[in-house]
C-alpha cells in the first residue's frame, strides 16, 4: 500500500507507524501551493492534515478538497484535524473527504481507518494473499508454501504483493517503480531486475513452482 501525505505533519508518530506497518508514503508539505501530480494507480489513500487550530481552517480545507475532486481524483481522502467541531466535520465531508479523524486518537485507529479506506479502491489488500502454492503474510512479512517459509524485506514484500494482487497480468516497469519506490526514483527504475532476482531467489527458497517472467518490451508477470 502507498499513501500520499498532504500538509504539515505535526505528529512524527504517524510516519513512524506507517513505516512500521510497511505502508509506503510520499509527502507534499504545502498542497495549496505545490502542484499535486498524481500518476495513475500509484496511491491507495490520501491523508490530509488540517493543522492544530480549527480557526479559519475549514474554508481552505474545503477549497483544497473540492479542487482535488474537480480534478477527477477519486482516491479516498482521510482528513486529520484537531478539535474540529461537528458542523465543520460535516462541511469537510461534503467538500470531498471520505473520513475525518480528530485528535486525540490512537495510532492503531489511524492505521485501521487507512486500511478501511484502501479497501474502497481497486486494490483490496487482505492480510493473506495466495496464488498457486504461495501464501504471502503481509502482517509478518513472511512468504510460505507447504514445504517452507522465508522472511521478506519490505521491498520484496511490496513486489510480491503487486504480483499476487494481479496474477497473470503484465505489470510494466513503471508500475513497479511507482508503487514500490515512488515515481521520482530513477535508481529504482534501473535496478528493478536486481530486486526481482532477489524475489525469485526467495520463491526457490520455499520450493514454490510460481515463477516471475519478463514480457519483452512490456514488463513482468507472475505464472502461478
């Protein structure tokens, strides 16, 4: 899963919790000024920070939400705000937000809301993903078959997750780059084959018959 953080992050526990759950994220600190360019199919959820003070926050917040929706962005949006009264929460939801979370809150609740919102998008990401003789345990970063199991790195898990969510579908190199490393990481684009080699090694380590093939000039696909 990959999320886009919009606005000033005032609680560093939020990005820490995302990393701990292996949720990738990018950050735009000033979305009202910086251009928001959204490559298709990259993000599963937006998290929009409304700031600590509720004074005068609803108008610019509603303006930004309306602008995102008018630009055709249908990605679920979670707004995080401090002490936002009920009337302002209603206005925020009507402007285009899918959910509003007000402080104080537990990190577990935030993560649960992000997971719930991600299920509204095209990619349903359950804890366990299966294909052929493989089972990917997202919660424990483990890859299993009936004959063995092996722990995955964060990048290996993200790559396998994409293939298991799209069995038999050819995934372009650009899709792998955007979803796993981010759209601006040219180093990752040039080294995707290196990471795929590591994933293939893990498949062999657990005795799987599943293979990842290259489709010349198009991308890669999983044969389960």
